C-alpha cells in the first residue's frame, strides 16, 4: 500500500500493530547509512531518473529496443549519491516498465497488484538509518535493521565491511537504544560473527538470515550445532524451511526440529509476501507445502503451526495486520 522503507510505510506498520519494524540498511556515497531494500534499487523505488541526479547513476536509462526485444534498463545506487542528495528524492512503489521508451514511462511501471494511491510529491519520504531509529523510538516499537550486502566492491573508498557493520550498531548506541530493543540481521555469517566478537550485548539478539532457495539448501543439524558453538542465538529461514505436510496437514519440518535440537531461536519470513493463495499456492515462500494450500485462510493455518508447533520467536510480514489479528486472538504480546 505504501512505498517501502519510508516514513509513511513505517507509520502504517505501527498502526497495524507491528511490534518490531525493519530498516534495511545500506550506505550512500558519503558512507551515511540509509533505509533501502537494496543499495542498487533507486531506479525502481524512487523518482531519481526524473531528476538531475539521474546523471550520477551507475547505469543511465536505456530505452526498450524493439528490434532486439531488449528491455529498458537503468541502475541507480545509493552509493552513487550523497545523503543530502538521497534525501531530496521521493520514494515510489517498486516497479518499472520494461518496454519504456522514456524515463517517465520506465518509472511509471507500477505492477497492477500495487497501488499508487499513497505515492506522490507529499509522501514517499526517504529516511536515513538515524532517522528511522528516532521514528521507531517515537512509535514505541523494537527495531530489526538488516545490514544489506553492498552492490559496490568492499572496501568502498576505505570503508570496510567491518566498519559498515560497526557503524550500524554505533547509531543505536549513540541514540541511547538498549540492545534488548534491537534485532540486528544479516545474511552474511561474518557480520554475525563480528557482532558476537565486538558487540556481544547486541549479538544476543543478532539474527542470522538463511538464504536457502530450496529445502535441499538448508543447513544440516551438524551445521546448526556449529552456529550454536560460534555464538549464534537466532536463525531466520524462509517459511518453507519450517513446514511440511503430513496427511495433508501443515506440520513442523525436519529442519524445524533440528533447529530446536540445536537450541536456536527462530524468526521466519515472510508471511504476507505471496500472491492470492488460492491461485499461487503461496509461491516460493510456501514451496514445501504447496499441495496443502487451498485458500486465503491457510495463511492463518500456517501462522498457527509456526507459533504453536514450531515455536517461532517472531515473523516478518509485509502486511502486519494479519499477524496482529492472530496475536490478539491468541492473547500473544
């Protein structure tokens, strides 16, 4: 409903009852931290191509080539511009028109299942990481920043991966946020290990995101035990990793049982990120239980099994209202 990682989307999430909100963290050319899903998504998530800053993009807009059927392209990174320049942009719904002949057509490619109702010159307010911390404190929510993989080669102009990981934590400390209020995340094991070594208080709730694409990619019990030995306390696999079917019913998977054997906590993703369940059967996120998905209510069935039987600590959702509804019904906090 709202452009991602904006003041408006964060406020909407809080109104829906989200108790923990995420800023995906990347950095600008002057090495300032900002909230973006990826470092190189400005061409599809902001109006940058319609501003003079388009001249600074890594790859300029190239129109659709009908003769070769080559899609329109562009690549604009947060690292192409300074924080001040970044803040001058407006966010839009993520999307682009691959057959665009102009930058205006490219930017106007919002998918039909999204809405531009809450996009425009008076909304889509971009945020620095520091600003997100201040907003989340005001909203009374906990915080789960994800240190995103850089699109640039690291070190970037002397800025190392370790400095990047440290800077993110430092901004919470500078804002007086207690470690218990923060769930720092990364897909990069070295980031997690860095926090364990250098920021042990924040590492107690550090979340090691699992990038498994299919069930066969999931770590073994031996690997999970290795995470535990290294000091990892929370793993975060996609939903499909935790569920399987037994007589047509959703039940905990072997992997979910292994995580518990390894005495690790679980946070999973993402509940509301699929299409219509009856048509798409949950898509990639529910791939292990596709045959058991029949209607929209199965989202709540999955959530119930994840809560009661798998024992997750939390769950990501692009539409928090569903989780809030469930939590209220079950008396959860």
